[in-house]
C-alpha cells in the first residue's frame, strides 16, 4: 500500500480520517466532545482519541460520536521505552476500554507522584508552586510536565512553556524528574490484551530498519506514516518500512487544540484506506 493509497481520481475527494488526537483527559486544550464536533466539521470519516496514558475521555467522545454519526476509534498514547530511548506507542481500536483504563490508573498515580517530586524541587529553588495548582492545570486529566509548565505560567514564574522547560523541566534541568519506565514489550502486550493494535507514533528519524525490526518480533502492528513532524522523505521511508515488514500504516494530526496548519484535525489528510487496512489487522489479531 503506497503512501498515497486511498486517493481517488482527480477532482473527487477521498474520505479521510485522523487517528491521533488529544483532549483535556490528558494535555489537550478541549474536551473530548469538542474534538468530535471539530472532526465532524472537518468532514472526517473517522476520528481516534489517543490521550496520553489514559482512556478517561473515551466515554464522552463515544457518546458524542454516536450522536453525530461519526466513527470513533478508541485509543491511547503510551510512553514506553525501547532500551534507553522513550518511544510513543499508540494503542488503536481498543475494545476493552475500562479494563485497560484500570490498568493505566497505576501509571496515572505514578504521574501524580512525579508531579509532586517536580513541585518539591521547584519549591526548594524558591518557586512558590503547589501540587494543587498543577492538578488544577491538568483539569482532571493525566498530569504531566506540560501541566507544571501551565501552572508556572499562570503563577507568573515564566513567560511561556519554552522558558518553563528550558529553565526547569527539560531533561537535565534542575526540576527534571525522569518518568518511571514502561518497557515497549509490555506496552505492546497490554494493547493486544485490550483488543487493540500497537502502532509506533511519529517515528521520524528513528523510523529505521534496525529500530523497527526488533519490535516486529514483539508483535508491533503498524507505523504512523503521516504526522506533522514528518517530512516528505520521512513519509516515503516509513511507508517503505511498513510495507517491508507487513505493518499497517497510520497517521494523524496529533491534535492538541490547534486551529490552523497541519495540526488541526484532519490536517494530515490520512486516507480511509489505511483505516480499512487496520480493521483487517484488528480482526486478525482478535481471531488469533
């Protein structure tokens, strides 16, 4: 299947989908139902909600999608590690949403503990910030460093997120706390146990044969080919890898609330044919 699969004859618009987005259930700017509303306005045939380490937004998104007649692909984005490298792993087509959410609650609690440790380091440096302020910035979603940054901005401690990470939160900075690691083999396994397929998100320059081949042996199902961070050369190379290893292609805007550019919902023009290929893979996984 080529990177342009799903394109119809000139002048005829091919159905498109967006299989990577975030809501206020993690670090997105809008509630899940708003994502559905915007997906409908964009004319998408399907929309995946893939919040970080949580499926808490799926029930709201599903209700809104059902009411709008839009197909929702339940998903999640897990932060996993391949050796010493952090790798974003998309779990798509999750069937057992509540079971996987319960399992991820453990990691959610660890995220809060990490936020508490970050706040402790900031306070030791004289930055008057509280865990409550960070949790308020998270709005009930899975807390992460972007929420600490938002709390720092709201408190007038930094002017923007870039300064927050450059001064305090980035790797090697004084308030950095490393995330507890989830091995990629375990990440793939729990996605499969929940009835889904495992897809490496925006592999970019890391999307090369020597890094992907070991993951195929672990049961990797797909690669995110179209992503705002990918160049045209990245897209060609990653699609070629997917074809070589028999993996399904995926793609999406990685929407967090953008209103312009390629990061708006539907901005990556992902063909529905890729979703059809995923459906075949899902059926095979569940049958096997």
